[in-house]
C-alpha cells in the first residue's frame, strides 16, 4: 500500500519542509496582492488623474487577478478596489465575474456554466459581511465607502444600512462612540441618501418615519451629540456640516437643533462662517424641528449685507430655507427683494418654481419679483420642461399667491390634463390642483373628474387633503366652480358626499389670542353667540345683536338652530396676520385662502363680518371694542344675502371682477369695519384718527 502512495502523502503536517513551503507561498501571495493594490491605488485616490478622467476607471484587465485574491482581501483593500472601479458602469459586460465553478443545473447535470454576477456586487457583499464582525472603525469606513461608491441598485448596499443601523444603535446605547464617530455616521448616511433618496430605506418599509432601526439610530446618535461635552469637541465647520447632514436626513432632532444653535450662537462664531454655511444653518433650523428664532435672526442679520453679492442660485436657496422655516426677517426680506428684482432672468425653470414655492409658503407677494417670474414661467420652453407634478405645483402656487394670469391658467389646465393621462399625480398634487381649480373657477370637467378619481382610489387621505377636498365640494355645491356634481359621475359624487360628512379635524385655528379676545367681547354684547360651528371645511363663530326695538329676533326658530343661525346671525371672522400677504402694511391684501373662504360662505347665504387685527389692536379698552363690534355686526346683519354666483360671474374679466390683490366682498367688509371703527361712540379723537 505504501508503494502505491505519493511520496509526500505520509508527510506529517508538522514537517518543517511543509511549513517552509506554506510560508513561501503566503509570502508570494502577499507580494502579488501588494503589487496588485499598488496598481489600483492611483485609480482610487481623489485628485490623482482626475484631469484625465482616470479616477474610478481601473483597467478591466486586472479583474482576473483581483478575483484570484478576492477572498483574501482585507476590508481596507476591498474599499480601495471598490473606489478604483466606481466610475465604470456596474452593468457593463466586462465587469461581470463568474460566481463559481462546476455548477449543477436543475436536472442534476454537472459541468454547467456557472452564472455571472456584477463585480461591484461581489465587492459590496464581502464588505458588508466583514462589517458585521469588524471593529467600529472598520464599520464606519465601510459605511463611507458604500455611501460614496456602491451602486444605487445594489441589494447588498441597501441591506447594509439596516445592519449598520442596528450595530450603531447598540454602540450608541452603550455610549461607546466618540464625537467624530457620531459625526461620521451622519455624514455617511446623508451622503448615501443624497445619492439614492428613499432607496436607502429599502423595500421593507422600515424607514425613518416608521420608527425602524434607521430612525432609532439617528435619534440616538443625535441625542448623544446634543451633549455639549461631545458637540464642543467638533470644530465649528464640522458642526455646520453636521447640521447640514442632519437636516438632509429629515429626522426631527429638537435637542440637537438647540445644541447646534447654542454652539453657533456663541460669541464670535457667526462671524467666522461664510454665506453658504449661514444659508445651510437657516435651513437646518427648520428641518430639525427647532425654530431657534434668536439664532435664525442672528444669521439673517449676518447675511443681510452680503445678499447683493450672493449668486442667484443661493438667493433662491435662501428663500426656500426661510419658507421651510416659515420665518420672515423684515430686513433680510427687503434685501432679498432688491436683489431678486434684477436677478430673475438668471434663474432656471426649476429655480423659478422653487422661488414661487418659497413665496407661497411665506405669503410673500412682491409684484416687482413675481411679475418677471410669471413672464418667464409662461413661456412655452419653460412649460415644456415641467412634468405633471411641476405643473400641478405651479398651478397651486398661482392660487397661494393670488396671481391671476388667464392665458397661463388655461395653458396649465390643458397641459395638466394631458400629463395626468400619462402618469397620475400624487395625493398631495391632486388635492392641491383641485383647490386651485376651485379658486380660479376653472370648469374643466374632465380634469376635475380625473383628479377626483385619483384621490378616490387612495387608501387614506391626510387631513390637509381632506380639508382641500371639502373646500372643492363646497365650491361645487354653492355654484362657485361652475360645474355640477352630475358632471363628475355618480361614483365621484357619492365619494364627495362621504368626504363632506367625514368626521375629521376641521381647519386649524390660528391667532387664537385674537380670536379668543373677539369671541369674549362678542359673548358680552350678543344675544346669541355660538362658537366653533362646522360649516363645510370651516369652523365659524356665529354672533348676533338685536336692534334697539327688538327683544328677540323674529326669524329665530328653536327647532332649526342651524338655519336660524344663518338667518339671524353673522359669521364673525377674526383676521390675524396670517390672513394677509406680506409685506404687511397699507394697502392690506387678503390671502387667496381668506378670499375663497369669504366667497364660499357668502355664496352659501352666510353673512360674514371681518375684524382685521390692525383695527382691533388700536382699540384700547373693552368699551371701545364692544362699540366697534356692535356697529360692525349691525351693519353686516342689515345687508342682503348675496345670490349664488353664475359661472360667468366668477371669472376674471378686463374690468377686474376678481382682481389679483383684493376681493370685492372682503374689501367691502373691511371698509365697513373701518367706518364702524371711525364712527363708534366713546372713542377718543386719537383712536378715531388712527382707525
């Protein structure tokens, strides 16, 4: 038997000759890997060979040699190889490698050619597997490499972030991460999401909003960084980058926002930041969930002298950040108005749309800026560059800013009808478009039917969308829109009726202090005062005062309190600052939402009395307020209810039936309020002069 065996078959594993042979082979393999990595290193270093486009474009001829060493590569080597081939198309045929040898097909036959996989997928898979067992530094370095170089559609890269979040969550819970490591976590995940968007959350749906591991990781790391002892370890520019990354990820971070505001607000910190950093900090203050008014005002004051020298794109970005924050620094807004007036022609189509969105959020209606913007947006080449979602957004911004452009409106309705045939709008886009069509009285039956059916198929609508649909339904019911329910079909009609009766939270009531004050005064002087009556999408306070010779209203019917309120009382509207466009001051301009509300209520034969906050604030005591409100209510009660409008009466004509700055009925109510304020008894001469 021994004579039939190879000569080295019985050699002991501890044979010195075998050990020397293994060492020589290991040294040779190590030297070959070192030479291979040296060849790849110039293609993996940023800044080397960039001018010639060599970064990320390592030769494909090296792939067979790399595959021979693939299992032996360390995590750092895998990251280098991934970077070296990052600029090549991952689906290229030359970048596919065989997954194995001696494959077996479904029939059990051996020797079948093994399937091929993408080379970068194999690299990422090995890198992800190593990150489960490696050190914390290796985990963070793997995350940075995957964020920078992994393909967007790589399944292993998408799954990596769940593994990453779970492990980082455990490390953060044990307070085992330093400030630089926490910053690296935000930086890596923000870089991945900037490249891939919602793909980073995976198909499992465990996104940040669902409270999955990613959201838990961000909240835990943000809470750790909110500790001043950790945040102060980072330099100021790193804190700005942290704020930018945290805002990109969108997870509310109130404690972290407050800590960043305290750090940035330290003496001398703001002066060391450039304009781009200041703009990013303003945007981060809104997205992280903290208002940080003092810090934002300090940043705005620092930016104001630099506005004239900022690039046009940065001006639009600043407006967008202020819109998201819903803050309106007066001096900075004045500087922006002066700069944007001469820079509008330099903006792209998307920047023009972004500027309109920011103006709509801020209720910032500046004719010197919006006029040129509309001229540019109305051009055919600009409209051709917009898809269905952008067209719906543009239509909605025209509504929010009360911009009447009949030719542009008709063109938008036509184009939106064609685009919705190709691809449906989102729930938000469809609801916004319906509200805008109701305001502008655009009787496009086919478009309205299609938008209603898109919302009808939605499983659950957010409260804001339900409020908008209720407003649309009321516009049809009172004849404001110019179409009938039968035009939309039986299914859509039944659905709109169900939305009308849906028990959902009505509109939010803002300026509660003003509304409570007006309500208290009305309760003192009125024979009938009913608060928070739901009429369609609106919450109304009804109040009524009696004539001197009356003891009870002759039309009041206790068996029909709802109809009696409409006949005998007045809807009392306390118009706070949010009911007016900025910049505030004479002449005052009601917002389109307030105008639509007034128009729908008056079309429903409800008398409406408006109490503007700038008149109310001039009244110094309860006697003046009671006298003011009594005269206003009596004057409104004596008015005849308005008939339901015809379709032609709600359109814009050359004489300005629906002017872009005021509404006829609302202006009349304001004039009545001002006249009542000037004529009220017991009012001092100075108060009367100001009213």
